[in-house]
């Protein structure tokens, strides 16, 4: 029902295109710092742990880079990053819309004759879906850089072995698979958070509950869709 | 003019509004009064269409709201302005942007014309230009109410609804807000409905007063009639304080 009201032509196109870049900035660009930090560190840690678990003379020395790359491409940069963003972006959306609900700002929009669901939610969903693939690809690159920094600054693995590993048997389809997943996850995060925010009621405590519920439910749905899409695209 | 005819509204087993009929006249400040929990907020929200009534008619100059489709309701709402209890200004926008919002959403005027209209509305509610760029969080409660009034009248509404316009305001500011609403109602020939339990407001600007008791219409009249009415519940409610008891005595002595 809510999505029926969200996905209609905006009352005023120019108002949508005014909101859209603001949401791109708020939901996408403002998520960059956390994406940068987590991706760099996870890439670095993954390289160290992979090396530790592949200490076997039978395995080629470049296997650490290869495993790190495929883990980043297949799972970390799409799924794990989206789970983290479900917390950051999901709670942001749910609390913003929830606060508007309890302070009667949504009622004010409705009284004016504005389709409040469309005006508030559509720019958020579209902006986040547009930004997410870029965030995921950015995360992949930074994860790989994190691994390279480990190779460069420590003696865990040589930079030559690492670079060989991350280029060996590269399958571009993995990137496509991750981008597809990220688009679905972005929709799940933004729509679930919008739903909980839009239908919150009561006071500040209830907005907090709506925010928590949105993060928990979006996370569960991400895991479910991860299994579904992986089964469809990789099995 | 807004006319409600035999409206009923229940929430599950709780029968909140019982067969209420009333006329809210154009160019007058129509007030809905009653104790907390009497059903006046539900009545106002039902008239606006935020609650769907179980039975009856709500006619906006002959147009029956419950018969309308959602798209028609939205068109009707463009003729409606509303002042919320907590002002309900958009936090992320400045004072000027708040007033510009309905114009940008529905007006086909040029940007300059919209800006001019927003300035007229803000000046009409006695706001100084230096506050136009401030956000709602940076202005006082009284100023927020004025901005909310300016936003409500930006599209030149035919109907104005005010939910507890004086709540949280000091007596002097309350009086200013009351007078402003009254002036605007007369000046623009608006049908104004005010939901209040502030007796000062009732005595100051109550052209047409509807008293609700336990979800039923208990009395309807004007601020002069209220001194002579023989209705125990109404008298208990209106003349609850010593001050108003004294006012009543003085008024009756005069007569």
C-alpha cells in the first residue's frame, strides 16, 4: 500500500529533482567515510588472515591475493558493507521520517494536499539505489588497497605476490553479481526504513524503536535476498 | 461554509463522536471547545479527512468529503490551511522556505511572484525580514506559530483549521495569535475552525462556539450567549476558574 503511494509521478517534478541531489549527498556521499575506513581495514585484515590460513607449500604464493579479492568482490563489499549501511542509512531514514511523523510534519504535508509518501520516500529510495553500486565498487577498490598496504608495509606477503593474486583468474561477472545484489539491498534498506519511519507513532522512544526495527528487519531481509540472489546467479 | 451532518466515529468499541451536526460559518472564527477526551480533536481531524467517519456528511460548500476519491480530497486540501498544535514547521527548511513550500508545490506563479507572496504573508503575521533565513529551531514558539499561520495562508485558503493555537504560549503571545487568526479570518473571508480549551481565546474571538461533551454536541452559540446559557456541563467547563466566575457575575450585573 505504501509503495503504491511512493511509486507514482511526483506532484511537482522540480521538487523531486530538488530533493534528489540532497538525498544523494546525505545518504551516499556522507556514507563515504565509513565505507573508506571499514573497507581499508577489512581488506588489510583479510589479507593477513588469508595468509595465515593458506600457509601451505602446496598452495601458490599468490593465493592470498586471489582469495582476498574474491572474498571482497563476492561478499564483503556488497553484503557486509550493506549490512553496515543498513545501520547507518536505515536508522537515519527511519528516524528522520519518524520524527516528521510524530511532530505532525507529515500531517501538514497531507493537509496541504501533498502525497507525503511520494515526496519524502521516493527521493530517498532512488538516491540510495543510484549511489549504492558506486559505494560497493569503491569499497572493492579500497579493500584491495588495504590488502596492498599490508603487503607494502609488512612482510606478511610480498607486493608482487599480492598483485599477481588479485589479477589472477579475474572474473568480471563477480563484480556484476555484487552490483546486482547491492541494488536489491539498497532498495531493501531504504524502503524498510521508510516504512518503519512513516508508520511510527507516539514519541521519541517510539521513533527509536522504529529505527531499531528497521535496522533489524532490513538486515534479516538482506541475508535472505543474499541467499536468493546467490542461488540464482552463482549456483 | 462547512456543514457537518449527523457524523459518527468509533475506534473499535470506543464510540467517540455521536451524531454531531453543526454549521461553521464563513468569515467567522468557529470554535470547538470541550474537556480533554471529549472528542474535539477527533471531530476536527474527521472534518479535515484525517479520520474516516463511520456515518454522516461533511460538506465543504456543498461538496461532501466522505464521497470524494483520494485525488479529489487532495485537490480540496489545497483550499485548506492548517495551524498545528506544535506548528509542524519543516525543520530542514528556513522560515521563508517553509512559507514558499506550498507555493512551490502548487502555484504556477514565477519564482519572483512566489517570493513576493511569501514576503507578504510573513509580513502580515508581523515577522521581521531578519528572521526569514532562520530555521524553526532558531525562533521562539510564538514566532513558530506566526510562521505556521503565514504558511497556512500562503495559498489563500478558503478554510483554515487551528488545533490548539495557543498551546505552550504565554498569555500575551496567545492574545496576539488569537487576534491575528481573527483578523485574517475576516480579512480573507475564510471559514476558520479552532480547536481550543483556552477560555481567554473563546471569550476573545469565539464568533461561533460548539461545545462537545462525551462525543456529543452539548451546545452551540456565540461568546455573548455563553453568559446566559443554562447548561451545567458548559458552565462547569467555561467558568471553572474564579476569574471567569467573576467575569460572569460582572457581565450579568451589567445586564
